[in-house]
C-alpha cells in the first residue's frame, strides 16, 4: 500500500507516532489511520502504546538524499 509506505516515512521522519497525526497529514479517517498504526507496531516501526497511550518510534529515520 503506497499510502502506508508514505505514512511510515512520515512517522519515522517526524518521530511522532499518533493516529491523529496520520489522520491530519493524509486526510484519512480514524479507522484507516488506526489500522496503519497497528500495522507499524506489528512491523516493529513503533512501540506498543505506553501506559499514557504514547508510542515511541523505534525505526531509524529515512536516509536523506
């Protein structure tokens, strides 16, 4: 999914892993953004939510050309 790849690049670049930031950036609904975030967690891009709900980006940022 091209949009998923763009979302991964966005999250690793900004270091902000939130459903709302993905929704705003890509103008998509909550459910699609939530599925993307869950997929990123499964893929090891981000951590599971902490006790306060925040997630940490563990994948390195994309290389700069």
